[in-house]
C-alpha cells in the first residue's frame, strides 16, 4: 500500500515540518521573538569581544600607550616591522617573540599529545566495570576543579628546589644526586610547566573520551571477544577509529586552550624567557611595559594563529553541526 | 462548535507539495477521521486546521470566520497530541488550567471549567497528581481534558492512541466515541489505523499523496470503495485482487474472464469500455466461497490460520505474488495442500478499470 | 592454578595497580597541600607524608588579613553575578538558537563558537579601554563584564543543546494553549531546564572563580582583587622566602568548596562538559 516513494516523501515532509511555521502569524512572531532574545546576548558579545578585538587590531598600528590610548597616533606597520637607521626593528625581528612562539608551539604540541595518551588510558580504565568506579571518577575530576593558580602553586611547592617533595623522593630513590631547580633551570622549566598542565587537563580529555567510549556499540566488542581477537588489536582496529571524531574535538579544544596559555606559566616561572609564551609576551608588553601598540601587535599575531586553528576546527566540526539541524 | 470548510487548500514545503487543491466540508458536530498511509498528508492537514502550519494557498473557514491567518488560540481549536505533550512539571489541574489562565479567564471560571472537564473525563481523583504519576490511559485523558478545557469549537486528535498498548487502545477508543456522543462537538481525528477510523468516524476521509481519495461513511467506504486504493486500504484482511479481462457488456452488466475463475457475469456498468479492456477484480475475503476443485478453477491452499472464531485460508494466486485470502467462521474443513475452487459472491464483487476507478453498479454507485 | 587463571589474576593485579597509580596521581598534590597548610611553620621544610599534629596557624594568619577576606568576597560576588548574567542572557538566546528556524541562525552559532575560542589576551587592550571608559577599572563590575566573554558563549552553547532535546510537541501544546514564546520559555521550558541550568551555572561559576588574566590586569588594589590573584601575589622577601604555609592554606581554602561541589555534582558536570564539547 505505501510504496517506497510515498515513504520517502513523508520523511521529507517530517523533516521540513520540524520547527517550521512558515509564514503564519505564529511563525513570524517566533522569528521576531528569536531576534529579540538574541539581541541582549549579541550586544554583550559585541561589547566585550567584537569591539575590543577591533580596537586591538587598530592599536597594533599605533603607538598607543596604556596611560593614553585615546591619543594614539597611526604608525602603520612599524610595530610589526620597520627599517630604521640601517637596522630592522619590530616584533618580527624580536628574538624573544620568536622564542615565545617556539615555546608556545612546543608546549602545546607536547602537552596536548601527553594529555591525549594519558586521557585515553584513564578513560579506558573508567570505562571498565569495577567496584568504586564512581569514586575513582570523582577523584580524577579533582585536578580539573582546582583553580589553575592553585595547582601551579601546589606544584611550585612540590617542585621547590630545596624543600620540594619531588626532589626528596627522587633523591631517596637514588635517581638524582643533588636537588634539581625545576622551575629555574632553563632545560627543566618547560618540562615542569608541561607536567603541571598535563596533570590539570587529563580529566577533561579523559571525560570526553569516556563519553565517546560509552556510546560505542557493545555487540561489536562481544563479537570480537567471541572471535578471540587480542584486546590490543581490538583497541587499535575498533575502538580508536570509532572514537576518533570525539578525540579530534578534544584535541582541538585543548590545542586552542594551550596556544593561549597564560596563568600556569605566569605563576610557575613568571616572565622567564625560557618558558615565555605568546600570551605572556603580549601581556608583558601591554601592561608591564605599557606599550599598547606593540603588545596589540603581538596579540593580533596570536589571534591570527588561533583563528587559523579555529577555522580548521569549524571545517571539521561543520559536519556534526549539520547533522543537528 | 462549528462546521469547517476547506476550499482549494494547498501546502508546499520547499519543493515538496504536501497538500494539493483539497476541498472538504466538515459538518457541525461531525466526527471526521483522516486516514491514509504515512506521507499522505493527513497530519499536515490537521496541523493546517490547528494553525500550527499555514496554508500556502486556499481558504479555510470555521463557521463563517476566515481563519487562514489566525494563530491557534484565536481559532478556537483544541488539540490532543500523539505523545500527549503534558507539561511534566504541572499537576493535572494546572495542565488543564494553563490555557485558561493565559486567556486571562477569572479564577472562579477556571476552576469551574476544569472541574467540569475533570468530571466528564473522570479525572477528579487525579487533579493534584503530576503526569509522571499517571498511567498511559490516564495521561491520554488528561491530554483530552487539556484540549477540552477551553471549550474549543473544534477538537483535533493527532494519532492519540498510537502510544498505548492494544487493550488500552480499544478502551480509549470507546471512551473517545462516548465523549463525542456526550459533547456533540466537531472532532477531527488523524490515524493510520483503519480500525480506529471505521469504529469512530461519522465520516472517513481517505488521503493519498495530498489528495482526497474518497470521503464517506465507514459503510460506504467498505461496501462501495471508489478506487482500488480505498478498497485495498479499508478492511482487514485486505481485499483480494485478481486480473480480469472485459469480454463484453453494457449499462446493465458485463462479463469478464479471470484466470482460474473463468467467465463471470457481473452487475457492473461497463458502458464506454471496449471488450478486451484490462480490469482488476476485487473480492473481500468473506465474499469468497471454497468448493471442491473443478477443472481450471483449482487453487492450492498454502496456509491456514485458525483465529478461534474464524479461519483464514491462504491460496496461491494465478497471477502476481500476493496470496489470496478466504475468511470463514471456524471450524473449517479445509487444510493445507488441498486444491480448491473459488466461488465469489457475484453481488459483492468489485471491478476497477486501468485508472483504478471502480465501475459503478447500475445507478447504485452515485451515492458514494 | 592453570595458565588461564594466572593470566586473569595478573590482569586483575595490573588493573588495580593502575587504578591506584591514577588515584595517587590525581589526589596527592592536593593532599600534600592540605598537609603543608596544617603544619606549624617550624616543621614546614621537613618532608612528611602525613601529619603528626594539626596546627591552624597558617589559616589564622590568612584570615587575619582583611585583603584575603575581601578577595574571597570579591570572588563570590563576581562569580555569582557572572553566572546570573550568563544564564539570563543564555536561556533566551538558546531558545532562539535551539528551537526557532530563522535566517542567520547558523551564522550566530558560529559567532558564538568563535568568541569562545578567542584568546583572552587578544582583547586585553581593547577591553581595558572599554572598562576604563565605563569607569569600571579596579572594580568587580569590570571583571563581571569581562568574564561574560568566556561564560556567555559557553552557556549559550550548552543550553542550546539541552533546548533542542525538549520535545517539539510540548511547545506546540503551549502554542495551542495560546502561549507566546516568552511564556513558553518561562512557564514551560524553564521549569524543565533546571538541571541543565544548574550544570551550566556550576561550570560557569568554576570558570569565573578560577579566572586569572583579566583579574590580574583589570584590578589594581588589594581590596579589589579576586582570590586567584591574591594567592599569586602573596610574596615574601624573595623567591626562596615565599610563605608556603599561608599560600597552601589559602589554596586549600579556595579549593575545598570547589572540590565539594564537584563531588556532589560530578554526574551533572560530566554531562555538561560533554554536551558543550562533544556536540559542539
């Protein structure tokens, strides 16, 4: 009776009826109401995000200083690059800037990679059935809930060169002979920072991966078990491909966060150039050196880098967004 | 209460034309059921009447009011949804009073109307409960109560029983029928279940691909289906169809030849059809008689279903692959593997032409 | 014991060992901070894994400072105000984005998502100017305003996914009852959204409570600071003379409420985090 043709027509109908009151009074009232509801949010976002961002772009082409942003004079791209008196000046010639770019990239790639690996391990463990699983999950959430400043301070204390428990343990185990200056030593401080960041953000990655794991179909695991396939093989052949979309989202979220990292490094190692990131560089110029023009130029560059990653994310996430609609 | 008049109604979603030039008159106090396969536009039509969707073209009148552009609350309609859609955080009383409150009815009248509705639906005991504390049937009644409380001119039902289990469905079907007798208000009901349609309706509207296939009383639709589609859609088990060739005939009757059954003389008016025309012969399962096989008229019994009060006998068809069904009261003397002859009740045979239209039986047809 | 049982036992041991390692790794730093904060200053520089005696001297010291108490007050004021504003603006916006089809909806969604990706430092100079113009520099108002840049997009995004899950027929029933969109939100949806609102509000609260960069930049005096800044700026004579006891006491003080909240609402938090990220 109902041919395939009429079935598919009904699906089309069902899809387009969802939420559509095309042309009626109700429909027009709803659209008007929707915009009324959106305006306060959009105005707020324009005030705290849109306008300030535009001003930052503008300042980056001026000689604005913190005490007098209104009287800024247009100086073109001099903050970025300028040739003067036989020498090149500007951010793009500043070795400290390039050092902080390198630091940021190194920090982001290493810490996000570690977080993903450990996050998957923790998620796999939490996905297994065992007594007290809820308790372990709650415990794993603790590092996430602790304010970054506090976790940085806690670790700074544990990593303290003279009285820190880490040095104490390592010496007791005979792994090192003399205490290490974790946050001061140029070769160690970046790793100390990464260690703290990884500790704090594993829970986030683990929870996202866990959510993805819990949506996996159980039967294909039972099938694999019946077929006697080795669990490690099952993980790489079945689990990993299936959670890749969620993993990708987690990675990009974390990557965007890591690229703008500020507080953990500021507290642990202050303005040391060994660990200086782009955010710290920009803020130092802006606030401590009061050079709003120059600092804004650095901020703009950071924004462009992050915008690039965001566009990539939107491109990847678009498909998911499309499914929802 | 009001009659509903739809004239040349069209509904287009994007590039999909859902409702096509539809005309329909629903009388005051009538119980009208829209049936049809999924995708036929029956739900869309109901939503157009409710005001949840707007018509693309055409005119819609309730009584004498043109309601094309009126929002639901100004149309005076109440609607019962398939999932009930009760407000989960409100008590039964609040659910029913919500619409009245929004209409700024004074407190006393609200209470009076809610209590009256609750009395009719026997919900008095449940007024202070939340929806999650109610059974499926009780929720269904609350949903009806909410739709009725504002005393709408027209009550709309969108497949209201499809979320209930079979026995409860029969019970609620009865309650809805009794409610209609008691209130006497205009009701429009959408379902894909032809049993609901047959048992509830004063008037059934069979829809197909956005057009009305036939409108009529349950009896008319069953006995005089206007098209092969209606004939096949109404009735369970479904009507048997067999190919037939017109041998000859006039305004008073015709002769056809059907594989297996041989030549039959039928009362249908075949004027305007030339001999040799391809027809389709339809017989309901209860209008067939089985007899000992006789020459060409021999069909193999491939399955016998015993249902207690009656028996369905399935037979291998001569053409096509849809099994033929014979229905009779139990017990049956026929068994699997037997070869039997089919003898149709000539008065109850239907003929459909190549465009699936039914051939009329001498003047009797016009009534449909 | 046969080979199969041996392997099974080894697996069990391995699993519980891994669980133990993870538990210690997750909890120990916080535990060690608690221990340090409860030590008398004389024992501070000696490494202990548990307490022999409890001394509240460090807590007495930080709570005797007006600026620390003021900082806690500021943090509470700022975080609660931010949550309130974000939810107020977020609920109505999420109704529009989650339940109404209109031209430009996808664009608005992308703008919201884009803003949540903003590096804070990129708006620092512009926002500094806005705050100074509005006369909000060095006041909680400036922080409340600036924190909406990360709490609002997040709130809108999560509430939108929750809004979409509410059944269509419920809204249609409200329309049949004559409800306007505003009535539908306040009388029908809001009562059903409380769990989602609690989750989102909690996450926004934690984000605001923990924020550092804006708080450091937009406040100047001790009395206007929030707790994270106050802790970061506790200092002694030099790097080696930092008063670790009071720092740890302050750290524990601001963390314990959060840890308790997380323990109580862990299920909600997990669903909120994943709704914001997985579905985003």
